[in-house]
């Protein structure tokens, strides 16, 4: 009898506990998560668009360099033809002068010889006129080719300047990323190998922290040793204002038993990411506009195995640091 009474009391207590969870708070958390996912998608789209435009610019530059090479070959050919025609023209002039001399000497000679020389002279003059036309045509073609070559060379120089500018910006971005990784590794030296790693890939710096460094199993409150590490991270990010910060929560593939506010792995990962964002802003002067909190749940594992070791690796939080690309976007828009 007492057992039933206690059971009844327990049911009443659990019912009142679930009733205390405000529906509005759950909806706000879901809205924040959707906004985070949209912002993340926009960042990825912008990064992909930058890479695509840079690839297209390099491809156009290569094509135009090929065109210029062909134009130079054509120009050299026209130049050779032009010089040959000039040489022939000079020889015809010499022949014409010789014929004129003979004509003058034989003008009083036989009529037959005079007609012959006259005919040769007329033929030579016609040939000279023809060569003059050919020379004029070749000259016009050379001028047109030269203008086309000059225009393409000027355009190529502009593109080379733009590509050099893009490469300079990308180099600055890579240098900034390398420097940021070094600063982050130096700041977190005491934590690396103890559930924390600092890596660099795809132009970004990843600070990955295992669950046991930050949280108790199934919890969203950051423990003291995790807070200490996050404070060091915050100090580095505070001094590097040109860095966007994405905090991603990850879980393993073991389903979360819904209790209270945490209904599933989505909720757990998002709430953990949000808790870390709050610690970063609380312990530094980082502009909140630079921060994004995202819950990835179980869907981005680093180890697809089903062992305890694999699942331990997947239960992590990653702080993804990306240099801002505003300067690069301006160059691409100007093109």
C-alpha cells in the first residue's frame, strides 16, 4: 500500500517538473539553432563562391595568354611577308630603272625594240602597282594585329594585377591563419594532449575539445578546467578582431533520453555550443557579432566506428576560426 502511495507521489512530482519547462524558451532555442544553421550555410556558400571566382579568373588569364602567343606568331609571319614584299619591290624598282635607261638609249632605235621595251616597262609598272597594293594591305593587317595585340596585352596586365592582388590577399589570409594557430597553440600548450587539439585545414583553425575537458556526460554546464581553457582561447580571440568564430557542438550516435530541456542529441550539442559562447563573451571583450553557436548533433563524426573509443572522439566541441574575407569580396566584386 505504501509503495503505491510513493509511486503516486513520484508521478505527481515528475509531472510538475515537466510542466515547469517554458514552451517559449524551447521555441527560442530552436529559432537560434535555425539562424545559426542559416549563417553557417551562408558562410560556406560565400567561401565556395570566392574559390570559384578565383579559379575562373586564373582560367581566363591562361586563355588570354595563349591568344597573345598565337597573335605574336601571326604578327611575326606578317612581318616576314612584309619584308619579302619590300625586297621584291626594291628589285622591281631597280629593274624599272634599268629598263628606263635602255628605253632612253633605244628610243631612237627600231620601232620593234621600242615597243618591246615599252611593253616591259608597262608590265613592270603594273607589277609595281600590284606590289604597292600588297604592301598596303600587309601594312593594314600588321597595324590591326598590333592594335589587337596591344589591347590584349593591356587587358592581360590588368588581369595579372587583379590576380596578384587576389593572391596577395589570400597569402595574407594564410599568414594570418598560421599566426593565429601558433598563438592558439602557445596559449593552450598546457592543455594539448589532454583532450584538446589545435589544427589547421582549409584555411581555418580548429580548436577541438573532447567532452571530458568541458562537460560531464549529458550535461551542458562547463566544468572549471574547461572554463580555464576557454578563458585562454578568449584572450587570443580578443586580440584578433578580424577572425570569425563558429562554436560547434558534436555528440556521439547514442540516442539521448529526453529529460527536462534536453530532448535529444540536437538539443545537447546546441546547448553546449551556446554555453561555450557565453563563457567566451563573459571573459573577454569579443564582439558577439563575431560569434556563432551551432549544434551538429551526431551527424558530423570524426570516427564512424561504433566502439567506445570512436564515440569518445565524436563527443567534442570545436571552435572554428575563419579570417574575414571582406577585402577579397571587394576585389572580386570590382572584377
